[in-house]
C-alpha cells in the first residue's frame, strides 16, 4: 500500500536533492504544500516528519521548516536506510540467543512538549514510561528507557518481559524505520545501578532512537545504554 505521505515525502526529497531548495533555505509552509499536492495538512506533517527523521530538514518554532545547513546529496542515499540502520529489536537482532528482560518501570504520564512534538500526538495523550534491563545469555546487554503513546497499543508486564516489536507485529503494525543517534557518554549512577558500568565516568555506548510505523506515525522514543566491553557497531557502506 502506497501511503500519500510517502508520495509527498518522495517528491519533496527529490526537489531538495535537485537543488530546488538549498541547504539553509526555508521550504513552503504546510498549507502551501498541502494545496500543491491536493492533500491534507496531516499528511504533509507526516511527510515532513519523515524527512526530519532522515536528517534532511528541521523545524524552527515560529519560523518554519528549513533544509538542514549540513545537508548534502552525498550524505543522502535516496532516502534509503542502510543495513546498519535497519530497525531490529534486541530479540530479532540476537536470534538464536537467550534474550530476557527485567522490568524496572511501567507507568503512564502526560508527555512533555518535546515528546508530544516528536511522537505527533496531542499533549493530552498519555505515554508509557518503560525502563528495562535486557540480558543476553544471562549477561547484562543493555539498559533501555522508552516513551510510547498509550494509544498505540496496550502494554503489560508479560509483553515487556519479551519483545515489544514482536507484540506490535502481532497486533498488525508494520514498523517502517527509525532515526538513530549513536554516541559515547560517561557512565552515570543509573548505569552503575543497572549493571551497565562499574564506576562513574566509565564509557558507555548510547543509542537514541525515534521509530515510526509505515503510516508515518512515530511510536517510540528510546534511549539504550550498553557496556563498552561488549559494544560494537557494524556498518555496511555502499558507494
């Protein structure tokens, strides 16, 4: 099924890549884009969110949406996600190994302004706050903190002790992709408490992620922290 927001995103991406809108330049507002594509502002909003996730554009409150100043055609592969960026949960990534979870928190609250903006939800829509320690073959693999709209699905302790992504697929959701930021940080007290690090200041690998479904709806903001001893990144680069 070809969603309209993808058609809009593909055309806007093509226009940016062809130089119609240059790095740092303001693109038309959502009403103008909706008029040009004979669609709704909601559809345009989802299309722009997709391009934001890809790192092509950014939004400045009160000013509009701009092409990123650091954007170049060379760092964009036609909007495709490279194999190293494909969205796989811990369970699927480690098929054949024993993946277990210790649930530290499952609660709900009203989202912050930034969370509501990133998840494309109204500020009154509650979100889950999920904290888990993930174990791989009985050894600490990661500490995860996730924010997810309660309107997406119903989560239980049983689901969170297993795989959230598998649960979403069983519910009929198709996961499209994610925008990830990978960094190295110094260990905090939380890292020590969760077994990610042994002492304050020790290096930890951190992945911040915004994930979205195939209809353009973001469903998850997460931060995963990994012990440096067993952390590595593998990238397949095609020129």
